[in-house]
C-alpha cells in the first residue's frame, strides 16, 4: 500500500473506551500505509501522552507531519484529534493520577499507615495471583518456553514498571547458566546489535507501554528473531510483534500496581526454560 492510498474513516464511529481503541488499532494497523503506521506504532506505545500532548508534539514523536496524525485520528473513527484526546483524558486523568496525588488520596482515605498499606497490597497481590491462576494460558506458556529454550542467547528488556521483572529474569537465567543479556537502557546505550541469528527476545511491558521495548521488539521481528511477550492484555501493541504472548493481570490499590502475579509468572517462565535446556 503506497502513501497515496485513500483509506476511508472508520465506519464504526469513535471507540468508546481505551480498550476499544486498542482493539481497533490492532485490527487496522497491518493495513495502514507507512506514515499512518508510524502514527499507530507511536500512539500504541505512548497512550499516556495523548491526554497531555498537542498534535504537533505527537507528530514529532511519530516522525510524521501533523496532517498524517489528523488523518490517523479520522481513520480510528474520531472527528479529529480533540475527540481522541478527550477519550484519553477521561480515561487516564481520573484513573491514573500522578504519584503525589495518589499519596494524597491514600492519606485522605485513612489508608496511609504502614500496617494498613501492607494489608491492602497483600490483598491486591492475592487477587492478582488468583486471577492469574484462573486465566493462565498453558498453550501460550508452553510455546514461550519452547522458543526461549531453543535460543542461543535470550535478550531481556523491560523498562519502567517492568524493569524489576526484567532484571530478576536476567538474574535467574544467569544462576541457571542460561546465556542471557539484559537490555537496560542505562546511559541510553543501544544494544540491539548484540542480537544475533539464533537468539530470542523476551520483551516485557505494561500500559502505558514502553516505546523503547516496542522498538527493540520491532527490530528483533524484522530480523526474523523469535519474540516472546510478557504483557497485560491481548490488545497490547507488543502482541502483534510477538511469536508467543503471555498475559498477566494485576490488581491495583490506590492506583499503585503491584507485581505479585508478574513475578510469579516470570519465575515460572525462567525455571521452565532452565529445565527445558537441561
């Protein structure tokens, strides 16, 4: 499809929720021309920025002219950028406040004492683990283990909230003598060229999704390397870049999200890979 291809606006109308937005984005992304695909990839990786950015700022981030971003909004079913931005402002502004606001809300609700916080996070962790036990996909987990176990070197990336998970996986792989490399982004160093034929990438990201993680997954996919995703939902932008996907639900408390279920999945994945490699 070339740059002059005319794509009609989405006849379904505007998405009614962020989940609807991600689902529709996954449905249309593969058929978009290059510049609109750049818009889709950037927006998918930076949904948290839509509510607070201008058209010009997002266009610069996606490396496209503002007109391409406006066209992308229309293809998604919106009348323009303002309508798309309103959806994300309504979804993210009340749902995921900044950290100072989260702490203030906890104090106002009387949940700020150490013992009360501990009890609440234990409960959130328990609910997350129960949800994981009910929703874990054995087929996807088995495929993920198979791809990673067959790799010469496992490259691991997970930034921001996923960083503790990535570093833990790299630690466990090292202790089991499984060749692995952690891509940590320290000093903004780019280690993508360390990936070689026969390697595999284990990419970890949760909403709001890490642009750097998605970029490395895209690079690995373009080179024909297997990509295993550890993410929060099947509408994650990481899914379309992956050969196997493991999803993990996490319950939050006070807009703080724990990693209880994610760590449980990570250690299970690592030990299964170590066992499969012997």
